[in-house]
C-alpha cells in the first residue's frame, strides 16, 4: 500500500523536495501551502515521479483551514502514515520598530503552523496505532542568535514540544522525529550571506529521509554544525553579534 504523507510548506525548498523524494517511492501526498500555482506544478512533478498528489491552498497559521485540509486528505486516501510540519519563515525581530507584528508573524508561523499541521492527524494515528510525525526545527534552536530571537525561540519551542509529545505518543507506536538543519540552499536562504557548511537541498532531503527511515528522535545536520554547537553556546556575546545583521 502506498504511504499516505501530508506535507505543509510544500511549495518550495525542503517541503517541495521532500514531496519529490516520497513521490519517487510511490507515495500518496497531500501538498499544503499558500501558493496554489506552485503547488499545482509540484503536484504535476510528483505524478511524473510516480506518486499521487492532492493540493491544499492553506496558511498553516489558520487552524480551521489546516484541519479541514487534514480531514479532507485522510478521507480521500483512507488514513495517514506520515505528517511533515515544514511550513516556516525566518526574519528579523525588528525590535527597534516599536511594532511586534514582524516577530509575532515569525512565532505564529513557526509554532502554530506546527501544532495546526500535526495535531489533526494524531487521533487517527492513535486509533490505528501507527504513524510518523515530523517537525522541522533548526540548528538555531540550540543557539542564541542576534537579531533573530523570534526565529530561534520558535524553533526551540517546537523542538522541546516534540520531545514532550514523544513521551506521550510512544505507547501508541507513533514516531516523533525532529529535524534540525543548518544552512540549506533554498529560496528562504537565498538572500543570506556567510552561510557555513551550506548544503544543496537535494543532499539535505536525502539526509532527512534517511533519518526518518531510521526513526531518529532528533536529527541535527550537517555534522560540522552539530560539532560547532557546544562551541557556539559558550562563545562570548560580542562575537555572536557578528553572526546577525542589524
């Protein structure tokens, strides 16, 4: 039976290429994102690769719309095997503006986008006593980053939340995997500078799929960034400021 996989943030970057990777395995995929025209192209490519695809034009911050998409997908394909909460954005905290809109949008997208995407599928996974929940966090969840506290804080939130969920859901045979990438070459990172150990998106997705297959709890990569985390945690504030941009 084809795997039934729902992916948020599927219109570009990691989400798009995860869809292709699973389509090549013949999966039946729900593609969710805000940009319908991109989803239609990706769905066509998934079908060319041998998979099936259903598109859902939703903003992951919208709870009801995301739940409706989840329910529709499960009804169409007869259940669920894996959900990948990939929708997320970066950005500057904009602390000096006096307006919390920018940081609120980052936090809501990266945190509520995960809960809105994953939770609607959990009751069915509990009932069938199987399933995989994948949460895309970041290496940033281990670090303090100048000017990007909203992003780093949101990624900490979803990583620790997944650790807590795992304690609850293991008895139902539900796997909870958190992915913590470093810098990946995607549209989201296109304008960033100084990205050490940058990985092509295809390479990153191959590593992610392998980590999910192996049932990893938390997967931090590339290995160079993982090795640097202890050093960066004790690095003086004056040096860490150099990694951000004001």
